C-alpha cells in the first residue's frame, strides 16, 4: 500500500500535462469564436449581395 500512496502523490504533484490541456481549451474557444464570426460574416455578406441584386434589378427595369 505504501508504494501506491507514493505513486498517487507523485501523480497529483505532476503538472506537466496541465499546460497541454490549457492550450487545447484555449484552441477550442478560439475555434468556436472563429466559427461564430465567420457565420455572422457570411450572413452579412449574403444580405449585402441580395441588396445589391435588388438595386441592379431596379436599375435594369
């Protein structure tokens, strides 16, 4: 039992993998924000193209 307790203390004190997890979390958040911004940009662009199409249709008639 003594060996197991020492291993648990060593594992709990080991922080090497912590930064990797933090980077993955930050990368995930950046991806979510990027996707949301890209989607908003796409909707705005579609609206602008539809408005320009309406202006062109009015001019042609």
